[in-house]
C-alpha cells in the first residue's frame, strides 16, 4: 500500500514576488544605464582607471540586471510536457552567470591596475571625485530598489551584489580622487582599483557557491536534514523514514521527498497529513512528495 502526495509550487505566491522583483530590477536598470555613459566619459577625460573600472562594473551591472529580468520572465512561463518543473531554474542560471561575470571583471581590474603600477598616468582628481560621487548616488538608489528582494531571490541577490560592489567602487574612486588631488599621489588610483577588484571577487564567491549548491541539488543551507528526518520520524504512527531528499528548485521553493514507514497505529492518510504539516509549518517546505509504506511489504499483498 503506497500513497503519494504532491504539493506543486504554482500556488506558493511566487508570481507576486516575481512581479515585485521585475519592477525593482527595471527601475535599477534604468538608473544604471543613465549614469554609465557619464562614468565612461569622466574616466576617459580624467584619465582615471578607478572610474573606468567602476564604469566597466556598471556595464556588468546593466548586463546582470537585464539577465535577471529575462530570467524572471522565463521563470513565469508555465510547465510543459517536456519541462514538467517549468523554467524556475532559469533564475539560478542567471545568478550563476552573474557570479562568473563578477570574477572576470575583477581579473580585468587587476590586470589594468598592474599596468598602471608600472607607469602611473596623470589623473584629474577633482573630476574623478565628482563623477564618482554621482555614481555613488545612483548605486545607492539601486540598492534601495533591490533591497527588499535580495533575501527572497538568489537571482535578485546577484544583481544586488553587483550594485553593492559598484557602490563600493564609487566610494573607492572618491577616496582615490581625493588622494590624487590633495597629495598628488597618482598611485592611489591603481591601489584603490585593486581593492575594488578584491571586493568584487569576494562578493562573487558566495553567489557562485550558493548557485552551484542549488544546481547540484544540495540540502538548502537553512535546513538540517537530520532534524527534518527526526521530526518526521517522531510523528505518531511512523516507524521509520528512509530515502529522504531535500533540495531547492529555485529561490524560495524548497522541496522534500521521503518514504515513510507506518507502524500500523494510525491510518496512512492521517500520518501523511501530519508529515505534510510538519514540513510546511516547521520547515517552510511547501512541495512534498511522500510515499507511505507499511512495516512489512507483504502487508500490501491482496487477501487470498
């Protein structure tokens, strides 16, 4: 006797969350595109690598935001017979792509900084500071737009990390501009650029690690598999739990499957409802697939 139960993710409120994320990302993308050109011009005119590095990071911001927008739209498409889970994983792939992009940008910044250590160019400190200050204001506004969605979506968090790193880059460019203007220390520009690159590299690591963990269907970081197993096994009427699997389909959608062996004390339907309630109320797992099994497999045999 087996009983399977499926709670699908279509009614979990992800549509409303994705709608909010779309608006946040669209507003931030508009701000980034509006100011990126100004940083490019300012970097070329002032001769500042820090500004150009910041502008390059803004370009990556624009690409990451556009990718995140595309991923959310794709994830809203309904499942098909070929893709029964739908397109939820598109958001995780976008987050992974953003993490890789951050690594590439940091390596490029390191290379350019090394060239400038060999031959420091003249830098226009005041212009560099002014342009960087405008970039900081734009990035600050972008962080405000994305703040609400960064804890709900790995995809939005990737875009938020891009903007956060870019804001730090703007702060660094301001500091470098001040040192160049005040002390005439042109090496401040590549030194700050290296610090920006290190920050970008550090922010990309967490994003890459979490994205790969989801794609490898690892146990969600906020869940303890042993605790989940013990909670299910502790339900009245459960003799044992085996083949327990926990994974994340996309941000905010954790899944569980397990075989639950009955001890014969309660009907299988009652035990099933308790297990589902435990997964949902205690661990926040809405999608569950539970196979109910008797203590002895021969109990399933029809009477002779």
